[in-house]
C-alpha cells in the first residue's frame, strides 16, 4: 500500500503536467478510432504466438518444463488458496484432466500463495490429480504480471499460446474446457 501511495503522486503530477501543457494537442476522434480499430483488427487476426517458457519445481519435488511438453496441450492455471473462484474451478479442471490426459492434455497449477502457506497449498493439492507448484519455485516471467486470479493459459501441441483467461472474464468450467481446449486435443 505504501508503494502504491508513493508512486501515485508522481504519476498524477506527470499526467497533470502533460495534459495542462499548452503544447498538448488532442487528436481528432476519427484518428483515435482508426488507430483503435486497426489495433483490434490486428489482434483478432493475429496468429497465436509461441508460448513463453514456464519451469517449476512441483510440490512432490519433480520438475515441470513447458519446453518438454511439445506435442501435448498444456493448461497452466495460476491460483491461490485464498481465492474462492480459483478453488471453484479446480474440480472442473481436474475432471477434464482426468478425462483427457490420455489424449495428450497436461495441466499444471501454480499457487501464488506465500511459501509460509505451503501447508494450505498441499492440503488443497491433495484433492486433485494434476501437478501443483508454488510461484516462488517457478519461472514464468513471459506470462506477465499475474495479479488477477484465477488466470489460465492454454498452449497447443505446437507450443503456441492459444488462450489466456482471467476468471473475471470467463469461468473455467467443463463447458468452457470442452469448447476451448478439447478441439486442440483433436479426435
């Protein structure tokens, strides 16, 4: 909280200086609209990008590396024990994993809990068949700042990032998994 308070005043002062400057010229609305539409069109038509690497030491001591999962569909779920929506979607993820593991699905759940709370993470992880690791024991820089939970990423068999879902946007339930992940698994 203190950090946010320390940063906010400098941002506000800079914004005020920028916007109150007599040299600031507001672009016409048409130009802004064209730029935004172009950006949206390029995002919508863009090919999926290669997924960033993720490595983790799992709760059982084994290692997980997305680079070793080529040829499989990988679902990465960032969660926390204190996040109710995270815990609500985990049974569906586990059921889908159990159903589709033989078809080439891998799931890894990375808990953002503090290391001091690892006992809580272990207690919840015991309920599921997919592997779980702690964020403190993982490298996932290329996935950006994970601050909204739950956050789920889907990687296709060629190692391309196909989906990134924030729990506030779409619930990861069986219907969602059947619609968005099952097609990547093939027949």
